[in-house]
C-alpha cells in the first residue's frame, strides 16, 4: 500500500509541475520521499526481526534476494527523486523542462 500511494504522489508531482502549481509540487515531493523512507525503514525492520536468515535454505535465500533487489531499487528511485526535488528547489524544473523528473518517476 505504501508503494502504491507513493506512485500516486509521484503522479501528483508530475501534474503539479505541468500545471505550474509549485506549492503542490513541494507537497507531492515531500509526501513521496516520506513514503519511500517509510518503506525502506519497514524493510530494515523486517530484516532485523526476521526469524530466519539467508542461509536457512531456499526460502531464506529467495526472500533476501528478491526483497534485497527490490529494496535497492526503491533506494535508487528515492535518491533519483530526491535529486529531482533539489533540482526543483534550485529552479531547474519547469512546466517545459522536467524530463529528468519524468525519467526518475518511471524508474
């Protein structure tokens, strides 16, 4: 649910950039980044409190492989969106120039 909601807030940012509604861009970016960090925090919590390890057979190996790659994907996407947010704050994104954000949101 967290990841689906963060996808919606990313779309919110895109529409706000195109509309030139800069207050909504800030709210959307902050919401997206908070949700991303919340997801990553919950994944770390899950890893710390898991009752099995990567060496506990096929289940542990598969679990950590899949969730680890997904967590890394979310981390990279969060970094890309944070960079886009800072670029927005520096005035480098506008209704006519936002391709970098679009690529980050697709990732």
